C-alpha cells in the first residue's frame, strides 16, 4: 500500500509541470482577446484603429487576419519587422481569438471619446 502511494505521489510530481502551462493558457484565453490585444495597441491603437501609416486591424476579415498572423508567426512574410517576433509569443488559439476580436470591431467607431473626438 505504501509503495503504491509513493508511486502515485512521484507520478503526480512528474506530471504537474506538464499540466501547468495548459492551465495558464486557459486562464489567459478566459480573460478574453482585449487582454491579449494589449501588445497590439502600441502600434495599431487600443481598438485596432491605427493612424499614421500603420495598418488598422478593426473590421478586417477574420480569416484574412488569422492567416496573416499565422504567416507572421511562421516567418512567411518577407520584410516584416517586429510582427514575427510578436506573433511567436501567442499560441494558435490566442491568434484566432485576436483575429476574431479585431474583426468584430467597427473600424469607424470612436470608443472612449465624445462627439468632438476628445477623451472624457
């Protein structure tokens, strides 16, 4: 009996590290795409409505964005600067969530501002 208990404890200790990353990813995905998109905001704006030559993300087709993000992650877009490094930091599920979230945003809507375009 004692031997079985020690074997189970040793097995649990060996398996635990393999289960921990899955729990972390599930937690991040449960927070939603807006939390994932924080790293996109510096260049593409907080709601994907970039200015000054950076491509906007809001309202683009989800399938196109998902394909582009995966291509960045796989170094398939020549001349890309920072995007391959950023995309490699996300799982495929996270990239899908980002593409869906940005696709669902209205490219014309100004969130967080009044009718004069000023922040409250």
